[in-house]
C-alpha cells in the first residue's frame, strides 16, 4: 500500500531567497536550482524569491540588509559638528573682540593715540570687521535660498567697506606729509572729512552694484549634490555665476593691493603714529590669505569648501584687527605714559 503525503515534494536543490536578495538560475540545471544573489548598493527587494532588485528613488538609498530604502543622509557644515562649533566660536569671539576694542576706543576717544589716527575711519573699520566676523555665520547651517544669496553679498560689501576705509586712511597719511612740503598744502583740500566719507561710500556702492547685478542675473541657489557620495546628499550653495563671484573677489583684491602699495610707499614717513607700516603688514596678510584661498576652495568638496571660505574670512579679519588695532590697544591699556601729547611731540621731534 502506497501512502501519499499531503505536502508537496520539497526541492533539495535550493532554498527560498530571503528579502534583500534575488534569484539567479543556474545554467544547465533544473528550474528549482538557483543562487540567492544579494542586491547591489542602491537597490532592494522586499519579497521572498524576488527575481530582480528594484532601484531606490533618487533621494533614497538601500539599507545594509537591502530589504528596503532609507532616506539619504544630508551633509552640510552644521553648527552641531566639531568643525562648525569651532568656526562659530571663532566668529563670535572675533565679533566680541571688535566690540571690546570699540569700547576701549570710545572710552579713550579724547586721547592722542585715538585722535591722531582718524578716529572716524577707525570706528568704521572696527564696525566693518565686526560685520565680517558675523557674516561668516551665514556659511554654517543648512543652506537656504536666502542664506545662499546673502552670504557672499554680505561678505563682499563688509570687506570692501573695511578695505576702502584703510585705503582712504593711507591716502590721508600721504596727503598730510605731502602738505608739510613747500607748495603741498593744497593736497589736503581733497581729503577733508566729507571727501573721506564720500570716497568710502562710493567705493562700497560699487561693490553693492556688483552684488546686485550678480543676484539679479544669476543668483546663488542651494543645490543637492549626489556626485561625491552615493549614499549621501551634499547640500551646497552653487554660486550661479562664477564671473560674478570672480568680479566680487577681484574688486576686493584690487582695493587691497592698492592699499598695500600706497602704505608701502608711506612706510618710512617720520611720524610716531604713522600707520603705514601696520597697514602694509595687514594688507600683506590679507592678500596672502585670499591668494591661498582660491586653490584650496576649488579643490575642497562639499561642506569643506564652505569651511575653507569661513576660515579665510576669519583669518583675514583677525589679521586686520591685530595688525591695525593691536599696537594702539597696547599703548592705551598697557603704556598710558606714551599716550600723551608730550610723548607724541617728543618722539616726532626726535
């Protein structure tokens, strides 16, 4: 007597393929013989004995088990990571330091050191440096349309305001010493208070016009970049027009080089409070930082490009602050005996 089992016969060739794999038949073997091939990266199968793997959507990636898709992680320069925390701390520290120097200059505004160095332009430089430190915060955090549009405009205008004040201050130093020579008195009429303010405003408005043209014609926008990593989305700001970005940086560089050349010419003028040497050094540091910035920025992917630009902004701002105001604060706070009219006149005479 033959007994029949109610269960169908079980294949002894291959077992079922679990989710995350696909069936691959073996050549020249029965249909029940197959291999279970794991799905490749970016693909998944969520059924048993699936014959093929399905590609995940653009913003998703397969999990390690390859049985379902998960959203890709977003990568950008975050306030919560160590690099973002360090840059944010440096930015806020620089802004606070500018505020302290402004307070020192305000409290000692009637002293010879402050008055002898064109206090109005000095306060403008400190204000613009504070804006430079703060605008670096726009490069940190999740890129938005408004941050992408504002970051370079704020950075460009702030630096032009600072460098144009330095340029005007250098021109005033040269005009003052030219006026001490016979027949040179007429040169000062071109560098009165109104002319100084007008020159700074005019040079800054040129940069504002460059930024406005750039934003209107080809505005920077946030972009999801999937080229560097398959399992990550790099959220970055594309500049829109490289020409606009180049003109913005080029204009800052032009003013910086002009300030450096004029300060270099005036570096040996015999004045106790001649700032030309400090301006020469500060512009040298400024130009060196931004020349090194260009190749580093081009070769840095994703969030590291933003980090390089923030570092360049902070390094050049700290350099200007230390070179231009460090010696003055040293005399005001630590050497008050040198901050007198008698000391100044004695040194000038010597």
